[in-house]
């Protein structure tokens, strides 16, 4: 499974909202169906903010 970039995740979400089936997205991207469903649910709940990852935090000990 390839690692998805921010742009790829947005593209997958937009294709699903345009009416493409999860099977079509699966065949096109090569990503497991359960991962696609999970990604769609996350974006629906938290919007695109959930996709932005921050840099590793330095913890003070």
C-alpha cells in the first residue's frame, strides 16, 4: 500500500463525493477498501483539518 499524500487523500474524498464507488477508487488507487471508508468517515467528521500532519514534537524531559 503506498503512502498517501495530502493531495491524494483530498482527491480520493472528492471522487467519492462525486459519486464514484469505493470499488472504482480501490481499483484506481490500489488502496484497501476499509482504508478508503475510514478516510471518508474521518474527513466527514473532522473536515480537511484532520489530514494535515504536524511535525514531530520535541518532548521536554
